[in-house]
C-alpha cells in the first residue's frame, strides 16, 4: 500500500467531533491574524488548499483567493466544491507557476516541515510570490494538547495529529532563514486538552479565546514583509505587482 501523504493522514482527525470543533477555532484564529491586513482589492494565495478548509474563510474576509494544492485527489475535491469562486492551481509548493509578487499575501495551513519536503525552498517561494506577508498555521507542540499527544500515544486524535505537531521556536528559526528578520505576531487558540474541545464544560470560555502567545493547541505566526497599513485602502492593486497602497488616516 502506498504511503499516505500528510494531508490524507490528517483527514481522519478532522472527521471526529473534537476535530470539527478545533477546526472552527482554527478559523477564528485565522480571522484574528488577518485583522492586521487590509483586504479590499487584495489577493491571497492559500498553500495546501485541501487542508483545514480555510479558503472559504479568506474569501469571506474579502480577499481574491487562489488555492495551491499538490495532491490531485484533494485538488479535484476542492474544485468540485468551490466551482469558480476561487482560482485553483495544481503544482509543487516549491515551484509555483506565478510571477514575482503575484499576490499580496499567502496563508499556509498545517505543519510546514511535514507537508513540504523542502520547507526552506517553499518559504523562499512564498517570499517570491507574496509581496506583503504570510500567515503560517500549525498544531502546536508547546500546548496541553501537545503534552497529551506525548503521553497518550494511542489516543485517536493523537495518532493522526502527533506527527504534525510543530515547535514554534523551530518554525520561527526556519522563517528567519528564509525571510530574514521580519516583524512577527503570534496568536493561538484551544488552551485546553482535547477532552475540552466541545461546547460547554470547564474550558468552554477559554478555548475560543485568542492568546498572543503560542500556548494553544493551534498556533499561528503572521510575518509582515513590510509596514502594516491602517484604514481603508484608497487605490486598487496594480495588475503587475502588489506594491503598498495609500490608506486613509
């Protein structure tokens, strides 16, 4: 039997009740990280578009979205579900069919090293095609859930999630190698262990909260390649490149 790729291994995790709850929190995490970016007339490239179902979140936030996927089966599933709402491309993540600065932003779902055979090359490709910044979302080894997966190795959630747990320190080191020293912002959600991933209960008021440190089961790292702009953008994005635009004071 052929070895499953990381996305295929991760799917059973999202089919469980706890996984569905966690995915909803992950989408809130992404919305929180997006709040620092302008959106009108801005474009975003989503890596691993078949993972975590985040294309809709970006589309609803107002971005012109393009999805990248390198698994043909996942690619067909996304295309069937989304139709013409977003552009989709089937390609290797470290060799994209786009010109330099083709997008304003990029978002990458799931653990970077496990999803990409050459993570540094993929991050360098992100830096090439995305002008203004990137968000990386990943299951966090520095969390109670990460500890749970180290202690309960046979638990159903942990069997599929444990190989994808990522150290925030290691990921930050990887991004600095690829991007240089840039402005970063952390956020995380799901502070409690997996048994609390449900409505009601002891941690029902904590799990939906976003924390400015990578302490929750899902963490996100936003890296801004240039200065952040506040207000409502007044000028449309140039078709040739995504240069910074003027904003209202």
